[in-house]
C-alpha cells in the first residue's frame, strides 16, 4: 500500500462485476474478489490513497454505477469524499483539472441535481431530477410542474 500512496497511483474500484460472483467464489475458495477489493479499498483509504470513482461500465445498464456511491460510504468514505471521488479526484486522475472536476466558468458543465442532501444521505445521488451535459439540459423533471 505504501507504493500506491507514495507514487500517487490511483486505485479505481469498479465493483459490481466482482459482487456478482461473491457467493460462488466464497463457497469455492473461502474468499472472493469482492471481499478482497473491499479490504484493499479500506486499506488504501486509511493510508491516504487516491481513490477516484470508477464507472463500472460494461455488463451493467447505464446509470446503475450511481449505486457505487453507497458502497464507497459504507466502506469508509464520507459522503463528501465519495462525491469528490467522482468529480475533482476523477478529473485529477485523468489529467483534466483544467477542463472539469469543479464548477467554474470555462469548464465542462456536466451537472446533476438530486432530491435531497447527498452529504446527509449519499443514496440521494440515485434520485436525480436534473441533468446538464455539456451545457445542455438533458433532463429536468421539475420543468413541467
């Protein structure tokens, strides 16, 4: 873990593919990749590692990755750390701090609004009511109300 932190290497957790095989792997070998990534994540978090939000893209329907926020918090991040993992930390990881990661004039305007306060309950992130992508509104549930 020391090399990971000292060299500022990110550990991106894309977890849902690992969760699907948890029970079978545990039954077969007494452990699973899901349980190992949970332990690795917690160790990296405690050591001050860089933990950007992973997309989990692949075999899962678009949008289900949002559920990872709850696991990041369950595994030890504060809700604010989890939100930063998906914004500023992710932008830093891919070298895009000049283009995104924060809400500032001249940066890409990808924004979401949720029903409640995700700093109080991170699962609010799954209750999106407004989305702006590239400066264009693509979802606005409150528009007709």
